[in-house]
C-alpha cells in the first residue's frame, strides 16, 4: 500500500519494540493475526491507551496462549474480517480507512482514528536466490549452526534479518554481522 511508504516514520512502523515508546497513552493499530501480530499487540497494550488489531480472517492464526493473551487484554480490540484500504492524515498519520467483510453483501467501510500503524504480516526473508544451495527453514530463513553464523556450506556465513526469525532488530543484525565477519576472517586464515 502506497500509504505505508507515505507515513513511514510518521506513524507507520514494522517494529513495536523499536517504536512503541513513541505511542505511550496513544491509540495504535496492529495489522495481522499470527504470533508476531499478537506479540506486538500485547507489547503495545502495555504502552498505548488502546490497540486495534486488524485481522483479515475471522480468527487469529496465533498459538492458543498468544490468542488468549490478546483476547483477554482489555486494551486490545480485535477487528476480525477487516482489511485496511488506506491511511490518512495531514500532519502525519491520523487514521485508517477500513473495510469489514470486503466484497460480501454485508460489506462495511469505516474509519478509525489512530496515531500509529504497526505492520505484523508477511515477514518473509529475501532468500529465494539461495534455495537449493543453502539450508533454509520452512519460512525461508537461512539456517545456521548453533552459536555460529556458519551455514551448511563451508566458508559461507549468514547474518542479519535473513537468518533471524525471532528478534528482527537492527542491533541483532549488526551483532550477527560482526560475528559473521569474525568467523569469515578465521575461516580465511
């Protein structure tokens, strides 16, 4: 969606732990219905006044414990069967245009006022060019040996977001980059 780029850094984020503190006592939305979205919504619920979860399906795909945490949190309102049509605001993000039951006879368009919009869908690493060469997990992340950045191919090391399905933080990417550099240097020696 073009609006995501338009408001990036002015209300749109893909990282609640990175940017959540900007939204203390404010209203935010999290897009997605999986484990990542539930984790982000739960984290933000501890900071924000209200968290909307915009969920395309009529259910959360997350693990049962994550679903319960979200469903039982009074600061989180789940908007099932809902898609985002666009974002709006003159001085940064001010809200989202939504549609419930898109394409159905009972389709309903509505707006919500929000200060922040967190994307928690489609985290897919850009590793397709390595398929069949380097071992990848079922999501496409590069597999590394325990306590190492080494891959299944001798002399090939992986670092950053392509090898990190868990934390997805810049500081972790930088740290694993340093680890990979040290391991590559040792390999070359």
